[in-house]
C-alpha cells in the first residue's frame, strides 16, 4: 500500500511504515495522517505482521505538523484540527493496541507530533545526530498525538512539563538518558542496527510480546491484585502456544528456540 506521502510494505513478517514528505521533513499533512491511520490499523489487524517499523524518508523522521497548512487555514483551523487530530489519534491507538512490537527508527529532526509518534512506539533507536523538540508551545498550542500521556510515564511529570512548556531542543544522548529512546548509534550505522533489531523481534515469540505489551499498557490503571491476576491469565494464554512449547523444549535441549509467532 503506497501513496505519495507514505509508503507501507510487508515482507517476511515485517511491516514498514515510511513517512514520505522529505521536502518538508515529513511534516504531517491531511493525506499523510489519513494514510497513517489506515496502515497502522492494517498492520494491527494483519496476522502476517510480527513487527512494525516506523521510519522517515529523507533528512528527518517527522518534523511535526505542517505549520504552513495551519497558516493557510487559520479561519477554519479549529475544525480542521479536530478532524485531523482524531485521525492521528486512531493511528496512535492502533500502534498501542496491536499485539506485536512497534519499533521506531529515527534520525534528523523529531519534533512535535514526531515525538508523540516516537513515544507511542514500544522501542526506539536513534541516530546520534538526531535532534528532538516538543515544539508545540512555539506555536502557542498544547501537544497532541499522545505525548501528554506517554511522556509523563517515560520521563516523569516534572520533566515532561519542562519539555512541553519550554520546547527546548535536546540531543539523542539526552533522549537516551531520559528513556525516550532505547539505543543511540552513529548515523551511518542506523540502518544496519535497525535491521538487526528487526530480525530479533520478528524471530521472537510474537504472542508473548503482545501479552507483555498489553500488561504494561494497563499497569498504571490497575491495583497490584488486578495486575497479578492479569499476569496469570496472560501466562496461561502463552502456555497454550506452540512457541512456549518450543521455548521450553529448546531450553531443556540447550539449543536456540525456533519461534514461529503462534
């Protein structure tokens, strides 16, 4: 599935979503947002997908919303934002709800909604020269895309408010220290390092990944007893899979397991 603003490719269990407006550093416009929702929901529902990768074409991952589009539509901006934010948020929910890992591979500029999309992923790897900023306050708006949900959980409330209110830029090393990304690699090694991570994930126990993700997604909503009960039921579901039988057998036989994702 492709369009001028976004490419979607599925091969060998890996769904790659590529933001593709390089001339404007992949700033989100209406078409890209609509396409992003469609492909995120497709990846969520496709049983052949075992891992999803988010990346950007050209010099940046995602430099936020298209401010020129905002400027051209100032008289009708509230209605436009209401519609497009709703579409973007469907994409974010699909990324979080899908029972398979989502990896963001970022470089260049990661601004505004780019940070939100990054934060919605399960894991993130960044080129060492990546620059990050929430950016929203620079145009006198509050954040969208889930950053007010994800960032307080990642970096803590006080730091999240600093990043959002001041919108100061920060580098990849700081993003790593804050836990916003998991790994930082030299820019020239980003593609190879991303490919290595993809292979680890796509060959992993997909059902167990999905159950783990679901448990973590709900951990702040439940009391301890509720979370323990959910853990037990998730383990029961994993125990019925072919992959758990293979994992246990491989452990006993002292060999590497051959997981098939079910």
